[in-house]
């Protein structure tokens, strides 16, 4: 994995183990320890220490942010220095949708791939709900993604999520051979914004879907280009608006690839 570093490159504060910067009151911290990630277990401490080599050195500072979905407290290590190292509004909206519709979605043992997973909140919630998850993103965010996934799913999820590099539109057949694709769901949150890869993103969404695959795409709508992408999306996917979150301008869509 490209994000792998030599020990000497590791940021100092990560070597300090669980003593991350945390502004919460001590009472809150005690409450979180009761059903939060298993930070106190020797096993997870060892696993997290071995994962430190994956955490990219190009972020100078991190914070810990706390979420609650699917009945679990989730701790995400974030850095405002990268788009891919903070949780975006659509990720929270999609997680809310997933937990509220867990029964009908039936993620138990489902094969799921997330594109543009960032710091991993959606993949973590999908894993906690029972899915076999592959979380993908660009190389420089994979270390922090891997760290967050392991931290929140070890001893909690039936299937430990995998992390894999996936740059939209690049090397798809080499890295994700069509013959071996069989995803029940493809997940994507806030992957559409002002960037130059929108066509490659749509190509990737189409590529990853087989007959029977459901694409769940959540996005905050900000720019006219977001709506232009939606129109192109509708040309290739049978599209259903599943939910709207007016307070955050996030919409959640279901897309099933048109096969005619
Ligand atoms: C706005 S962030 C959203 C992160 C996460 N899904 C969330 O909602 O919190 C966009 C994500 O897409 C990833 N990304 C951007 N361009 C990409 C590309 N060309 N190929 C693959 N991933 C890309 C970024 O690294 C980042 O993790």
C-alpha cells in the first residue's frame, strides 16, 4: 500500500497510543468507554500500534470525533488537512439512512464496496450492520481509513472490512476484474463536488455494478455541477430518491444500472 511509511516518519502524537487530543469532559469519556471501540483491550492496542505505520505523515494534526450509529459509539480520527480525512455531511446522512432501514436493506453478509470512503464512517456502519465491506479511496487516505476501520470494527463486526486503493477510472479491470465482481451494494457519500473526475467517477460507478447491485449514493447538493452529474447519473441508472435531509441539503439516491 502506498501509504505505508517507515517508522521514523510516523507523527509523534500517534505513537502516544490512545492519548489523543480530546476536549470532552471526563464524565463523557467515561460514558464512551462503556460501549465505545475496544480501546482498552490489549489486543486492539497491539493492532493499533502495528497500524501506525499506515498512517500518512502528511497530516500534521488530528482530532478524534465521536458518532453514534447502529447502536454503537464510533470514534473517527480526522484531519482537516485532507478532504479524505474528515467526515462529510452526506456520510452522516447515509449512516442515518442505513440504520433506519437496516431491516429492509439486510446488510447481513452482503458484499459491499464503498468508493471515496475517506475516514471510513459509512464503511464502519455497514460493517457493524453485518456486511463484508471493501472500503476504497486514493492512496494517501488509506492509512487513516484502515486505522479507523480496525479501531471500530475489531470484535464488533462479523466481517472485518478490507481497504483497497481505487482511483476513479484508473486500472479498473486490473484491480477489480469484471469477472470477479459481485457486489450487492456500492456505497458513495459526498463523492460529487467541484473536482475534475466526475466523468471518471460515473464510469467507475457503472463499472462496479452488476445485475442485482444496488448503488446507494448520498450527496450534499451545492453546485450546478452536482445537478448536472445527477442528470448524467439518471441516464445510466434507474434512479430513486430515497431520502432528503433539508437541514444539510443531502439527498440519498438508489441507482440500479439500466441493462438495455
Ligand atoms: C468529500 S470526500 C468524502 C469522504 C467520505 N465519503 C465522506 O462522505 O465523509 C471525497 C472522497 O473522495 C475521494 N476522491 C476524490 N477524488 C478521487 C478519485 N479521483 N479517485 C478516488 N477517490 C477520490 C477523496 O479522497 C475523499 O475521500
